[in-house]
C-alpha cells in the first residue's frame, strides 16, 4: 500500500478540524479513519479511489476472476437448490 496510515478520529472531533484532515488526505496522501459509536469509515483521496477502481477493473478482466466467479455462481445455485428441496 503506497498510502500512509493516518489518524483515527471521532466524527465530532473531525467536524472541527475538517480542513486539516483534508490536507492530510489530499496533500500528504494519508488515510483518515472516522469513528462514531464503534463504526468506522475511511477518508481517501480521489486519486487513491481512482487507482483502486482501476486495479479492480484490471483484476476483473482476468481468467482467474472469471473462473472464480463461475465457481461462486455454481455454489450459490447449489445452495439455493438445496434450500428449495428442504422447504
């Protein structure tokens, strides 16, 4: 991972320092974890999001991915058939 890990901050605190967090994410290329009531989300830069989406696009266009997708579909179909037969 090329991005540095960043701070973990509560949403209430983040509201007061949003400009600083924006600086860390966009200019310093750090991720920021926002937490509230035990849940967490991550702020990442638009450039990082674009890079991740491109990587997923490339990986999705491979034979290995297509094979794995086919196997998952077969398992799902078998599980659904078993559930139907048990009902």
